[in-house]
C-alpha cells in the first residue's frame, strides 16, 4: 500500500534523531566519539535508570552508565551510548559482511586523506590500507574507508566530493546514513517511505572489483543501495543495502536492549496518532509505551520493527 498521496506535506518525520548502541566500556566509546571525532557530550549519567530499564523490558540487567553525543550543531544523528551490567554478547561478533543487521555508521569527514592519517597515527586500524574513490551511477562522487570500532561496530569515514558538510574542530561531521543490510530492499523501502515519510535520496547498484575490495565481498557480488532521508539534509539518513549474490544470516532478532552494538533507531514526530493510523492501515505490528526516565525524560512512544527487523522507536515531542 502506498501512502505518499495522502501524507501531510508538513509531517516533520524526515530523519532519525538517535541511534541507541550498547557498549562494553563507555569511556572507551567516548574516547572515539569525543576525543578523536570531536563530538559534543550532550548528557551523561552513572547508575541504574529504572524507568528506562522497565521501558526496555530488562529483567536481568541494569544500566551502569549512559551518554548522548552528537556532532556540533546537529540535532539529528545523535548517539545514545549505554553500558549495561552484566555484559552480554555483541550483535555483530564474527558476523559476515553481508549478514542482515544494522551494520555501518557513516561519518562525514572534510578531508579523508588527512583524517585517515591522523587516526592511523592514533593507532586505529582500517579494513584496507587505502581509501577508495567511487563515482556512483547517479553521479555522486565520494571517498570512503571502513574502520572497525568498539563493540564490533563498523565505522565508514565518508567524504562527499561535491558537497560541503559541517564538521567538528577535529574535521568529522555527524552520522549520515545508518546502514542496514536486508534481504528485501523493496519491502524495507516501502516501510521507510510509507510509514516514516522519508524521501528517496539515492537508488544505485554498485559492483566491480574495487567495490568488492572496499567492502570485503566475494567476486561477482554487487550492492543494491537505496538511501532514505530528508531532501537536502545529509544527517539522519537510512541506507538500505542488499548484497546480491550472497546469503546472509538474520541477526536482527538478536538486536535487543541489553546487547552490545546497534539495537534501536529513534525518530521524533509531533503527531504520533498519524503514525499509528499508517501502521494500523498497513496491518503492521506495533505497541504503545510510556517512558519515564531520569535520563531521557517522560515520553509517549510507539515501538515497532521494520520489515527486516530493525527496532524503531517513534516518540512524541
């Protein structure tokens, strides 16, 4: 079902505000985002958060510490980092490149060669020795390199060669696309368009030896890439990828509060009822929840999952 014709033109739900990530060591994570990338620390708290723990349905774990960080001047693309106790597994531990899950956080940079050199000098390792420069079929030119990070995250440093993106004093911008690997791009795209009201940004197929080397794919594999977000806005996008010619395991079911890695994507909207009506008309499962947290405040929200299984939180602001 297509809701484009009936959606309000003023609907503000155009990009995600936060991605929630379980971490083993909050200090280690903040060392990357604050000290190396120059992100701002918006909030920080130590100790249990009974309201948020109840909201997430945690019965055998507690929140030890949590923080929210983001690129200077950006309300979208923020990271909610949560350290749980006791520790549980990492979602992407030993995962293949093409396994189905939330995989990458794409971080904008102003000058990739310079930022790569600085991070290498700080001791960070990368998937390949050199960055790659790509021109997509749509004509978009970019440089990128993949960097393993804490809790089995995959960070992609991304320089857009024909667009200027605001950056921190360290030369790093905010989170652009959150990259999810799925089995059915069309079905996933319908959800982000029809329920979350996002705009189509790019629709490409990438292939060839350079792509295979950059990502670590078997010969002959190709990427179907569709990016959704707010037209003209680089932050808070969702990039949906299917690796053609591969068969990945479904890891979305393991991505729940309490684990390490990306387990939830958060949107904010002024009219929660309109989102509920869309979900009801599509017969898409969801539930209402009430959050009363010392750290995140009091909010009414809808919790649902994308067709592939990514947990989506939509709150009333």
